[in-house]
């Protein structure tokens, strides 16, 4: 077992911090008072990770479940704010956050207090089938959790249980909308109703969702057909013949490669238009930043053009904000940065919102009931948590915090010559290392030094801090990176 | 507004109850002491359903969500045991139970007490990515919730977020298993890895899941391709060319139609074997009782034969217990009644277990990690509730209760000449009315009389009482039915 050691902020880091703090304070109008005063002042490591107790529990769990993907066993009771404690008593600064899904820190009082709320306890003890008999306070949750932060111009929300379910129900909505438009005022034909029961056309039409190379939209059969981040997710699983356009492969930093990047984006958009001639596409789905596929960015102009192509071709424009949504980029929704002339047709969410689903407009509601439907249609408990998240983001001005710490982090990462292709939007930041092997080693080393970080793509490190990640955390991260590299 | 009226048990019902109570007590060794002493003694109706307050809330909610499928707005805080209270103060005996998904009654103390448990509060405030860093008590939940009631011979469990996700991950497991078996010791070919990224063979193979006509396995793209209960669920949505075998259309009561039914079952099995010659099938999926599709039964012999066909053809046998599981048929899993020589290959669950997922055997684990994987991989909160459900079923001997009240209900329903094709297993009971229109009218009338019941298939009424539904509730149900018919 390693000797216990507390990682202190190096003097180099201190200088960096104080040099920029004043400038940033001016832009955010606030200091760096900790959101979690009882957080550790830094990582505290007692053992290697995973330690002996993690390994013991993993061995027991492996009798029932595959444990090969587990980093370590957590002790959530003792975790606090941006620090995750493991079963061996190691406290790590968490910049992975349960695959980018913890919004406002571990054991945030806003969540702990919810547990005492009688309405929350009622929702927990009585799980509603929301399409049959929602509780009388469900409409309040919808307003306080989802409508309060609805993308401009989007008036409806459909809730489900996970990100894959969100995307697949958005896809279904697109297919139903497109088919209904073609059908006009006519009812379903007998042939359609009969053929679909055997999974045959015309009832089961050969329509597509167009997505992008390196995109990730989930792992169920429809969402997986739209996914193209890694072969290991897809191989051996039957897929629909849905097309993939090449996502632009930009060079970073973007402002130094504008001509090249513009060319890449134009090629991508050209290929999109070509594919629309070959396939019967109901919708295009795209992530604002391709996350699982390697944190690949494109310009606001690219996305505006993409929406324009959709409009021109009468195709729906679905923005998958499962990983980018809920504040990580400095705006509540990442696509706010695009300055679109009108809202997307659908915006999907999950992860940091705790609740999953998608926004849509009333015109996309299927003409017949029971077509967008399932038993639970979401989870009132998670919707109440989503409302608490929205409150916390507002009360603590967490978007300002994300912008400020994101600027600070990006600035210092850009200065680090050991890192390739630093790119980011707010605190949603990534960089590449030389090779997949070096990246993997870096992630392991960081964990041993008390900072939990994750990878994506082939050789990318993705930073996914919670919205409560502050400049003093960023200094620890930067300092630990220097030691690990 | 209707005058308030309390529905009292008619003297006819009383006679029926006392005549059979003694006999049933002998078989169950227990009386009919109420599980919920503070339940209303019967339905209490103040308004029509939906009443004015339900309508007001539905109108507000309809700004954001489609409300056409909503029966009424619930007041879960005031609901208790087998009685659901609505927003207008109507107390209804609930024999629909949030589409068969409430296991042990509204506001069961076992659930209410959980909310006070610090471990439960920790799980609520810190949602784990279970494939990355589960909490140190997750393995306990797995043992206490899932392994304690695992079907005999099944050692592993994979948890997800909903029933459709459970089935789709079981399908993926079957495809990966079949492909790995064919591949033998070889690694993936470059061609496989490249072609799957474009959704093309050989990486995305043309393999199938075989399911049955009138089956329901979910509403996402893979599960919907296996579903064939109603055209409205499927029309306009692209589907895989997966085959459907005819599910036997039995006559009820089964013991009066043995020859005919055997013939139907043999025809179905014959067709299954024919389809296996035409399609590359990785697995057969079947419900023990086709629920959404009309409560269609088959004999234990049929299912044993089906498993034998799977074994002979090296195909996996998946039993979809999303609606039948967790005690409703009088055994924890409905397929226990089949007396299979070996366990199914996978058993999927959701609904009444609150947690969703599927059982499998270790040999079905993919050779490579991250292939059965997603962000949350289930929900620790719902797993803790599942453990509480298992405890409650054990402590209160709820399976005995289900058997007893199921016998009682089936006996009296069989005597009712106005009902067609009464069939059931435990308290999982259904009957037909003359026409879809009469069935729909019956459901509406029952609700006005204070009993919440649902339909399935075209003209079927499905009874889905909770496991805490007792003989005195059955008497109210039977009595109300007499008045409604």
C-alpha cells in the first residue's frame, strides 16, 4: 500500500492561479468561494487504484456481473462535491463524473434535502405510469424541470428512461411525422397496417436517420445504427441501412486553421446533400460536440448550414445533447452557441439532467395517441431532481462558473506543449496525446495521483468536470497533469 | 358532480365470500387479515372519472405533453394499498396498477421506510455509472434484489433502465454469442470491423430474433421489430426483417379443448421450425402469457417443446417476463410453471420489479468488455426497492396470497356466463367481452363505479391486481362487475 500523501498545490500552480484570478473575477463578477466548504483541500491517496478493498468487492461482484470496465468501487456516502471517495479511503478529484452524468457535485445539499420532501417520498414510493395516471404534481415538475430551461421556441417535452431511449423516441417521432406528411389527410391503408405486422414495407418503410461518422447516439438497435464512434460497439449487431456523412475533421485551435476547417465542413455538408439524394431520410441527428467519438467540434456556421439543408429538404433536425446539455459548455444547451435562426426540431437529453427525454414542438405530436408511449414514460423522481438541478444552476450562477473556469482551463491547456489539439466549449474540454497507449497510461497515472479522468476517441482525454468545478480544482488538475505527463 | 357514494358489498357478494372463505383458508393456512388496515373499506366516488380537477390539470399538462392516453390524475400521497385516490378525491380499487407495475401496494411502509435509510439517500443523491464505479453496497443490492430470486440455474444479471432496454440488451447478447460461436477462436476480421461502421454485412449481420404473432416486447427499434401486438405501435417505423411465428390461438378453458389446443400448439411449433430454415435466428423470445397482445396462454408442454427446438438448433431461448414476472402468476417467475429441464438462456424483467434487466449465464458474457454497457447500467435506487419487494413478498407470503385470491377469482369468473374465454395463471387473469366497443364501455363503466381496470388485445379485459390484492378486494371487483355488465 502506498503511503498516504496529500497533494498540495505547487508554487507554479499558485502563481498561475493568482495571475489570472483577478482578470477572471472582473468578467464573472465573483470570487472563488468554494461551493462545498467541507471538500478536501486536495486529493488524498492511501492505496493504488483500484485498492485492495475495491478489488475484493469487484471479485465478489464478478460472480454476477462483468466487472472488466470498473475503475474502482466508490464510497458515495463519503464523497463530497467534486471529490469521489473510493472503498479504500482514497479521495480523488473527479473530472469524469460518472461518465459526465453528475451535475452539481456529490451529496449536494439540494439533492439531500429533496429526500426529506414529502412530495419526493410520495413519488419514490409510488411509481407512476405517466401516460395513464400521473400524480397531481407532475405538471409542476414538467414546468420546473423541463420547460423552465426549454430551448427557445420548443414547447413540448417527452420523457423516457435513458439517453438511448430519448434518441430512439425522437427518431420514431421523425418517422411518424414524415409518413403522416406524405399520407396527408388519408388514414393508414390496410396494406400498411397488415405489412407492418410482418416488419415489411409499406407499413415498415425503408426510411433512414442520417448521422455522422464518429457520432455516438446510444447502444440500442435504432440508436446504435446511428452510432459510428467505435466498431466494438457495433460489430455483430444487426443494423439498419442508415447512412453516415463524414463529420468534419477539424484542426485545432480552430482560429489558426480557418480555411482548412471551412473546407472540411463544406465537404461534409456536400456529402450530406449527396446522401439525401440516395436515401429516404426522415431526420438528421448530430451532437454539438461528438463526445464518445473523440470530442470533435464543428463551427456554429456548420450547424446553421446543416439546419438550412434540413429545412430545404423537409427533414427534421435533431440535436443530441445527451452529453453536452445541462450547462457543461457554459450555456444550458450547447447549441445555444450556434445562433440558429429557429430552434432545432428536437433536442434530446439525459445524463447530467438525471431525467432523460427530448424537447419537441406540438406540430410533431403524432395524430393518433399511444404511438409515443410506454409504461413509465420517464421517472417523476428524476424529474424532481432535474428541477433541483435547474434551481441550483440558477441560484449558484453555475453557468458563469463554468464559463470562467472553462476559460481558465482552456487558456492554460493551450499553453501546454505536451498536449495536442486542445479544444473546448466552456468546461467541456479535450486534448490528444501522442498515441492510444500513452493516453491510457496517462489516465491510469492520473488516477494514481488522485485525479479521476476519462478518455474518448482513440487518443483523446476528455475533461468532464461537474458544474461546481472551480478554479482551485482546475489548479489541482493542471498541477497533477504536469506531474503525470 | 355526482353525489358522493360509498359502494358497499352487496349481500350476494357477501354470501359468495363466506361460502368459499373456509375452503380457501384450509389451503392457504391463513385468514384474510388485511395487509393495509387503513385502506378504505370500498371505493368512494365523488365525481365522474376524470373529474373536474383531473381535467383542469390535464388541460394544463396538455400544453407540454400529449394527454390523450391519461385516465385521470392521481393523488398518490392519499393512495393506499390497493386503492388509488385521484385529484378529485375519488378512491378507486386499482386492478390496473400503473399498467401492471405496482408490486406491493401504494405507500407500502416497506417503501416509505426505505426513504429514511441513509444508504438509500446516498444512492439517490449520487447516481452511479455502475460499469465504472458502483458504490460499495451495489453488490449487496445485486444479491438481495436479483440473485435471491434468480431463476434456478441462472447466475448473472445485467441491469438497465426499462423493459424495452432489457429485451434489446438480451437480443444483443444473443447476437454476440452466436457470432462469437461461429467465429471460434478467431478475432474480428478487418472487414467486419470496417463494414459495421457503415451498418453493412458482414460486421452488421443479417441475423434475426424470432418472436410470435401478438407478442409484445417493447417499443424501441429492436424490441418493436419483435413486437406484433397492434399495428398502431409499428406502422411508419422502420423494422428489421425478423420473422414471426403464429402464437397458438387456444380455446378456453384449456381443459375443455385439449385436442384442439394441442393441434394449435403443434402447428405453431411446426411453423417455428420452418422459419428457422429460412432465417438466421440467434434467439427466440416469448412471453409466458402474451399480455399486451390479449392475454394469450399456451401450455407448459408448448414451452418445453419450444426450448427443445432452441437447443436442437443452437438458438438461445429468451423468456420475456416484463409483465408476468415478480409474483403475479403465483410463482415469482411465470415460467416456473413450465417445469423446464434446464433454465431459459435469458429471462428479462421490469415493471413490478421497479428495476429492469435480464438474467443470463456466465457463458453468455461477451468475450470483450464494453459491449454490454451504457452510462447508468441500471439504477441503484430501484434495485434497493427491488430488494424491499423481495423481502415483502417473503415476509407477507404474498405468493400464497396471489395463488389463493387467483383461484378464488378464476372460480367465480368462470361461473359468469356474460364473460368469454376466462383464462388465468394465479391472479394474472383475463376474459373477453363481445366486442371491442363493449369492452371499452365496460372499462369506462367500471371506473365510474370505482374500480380501475385495463384492457389488452381487441376485446379483452386484463386483471392486474397488485400482490397485496386480497379476497375482500376480489369480492368488490366481482360485485362491481355484476353491476357494470
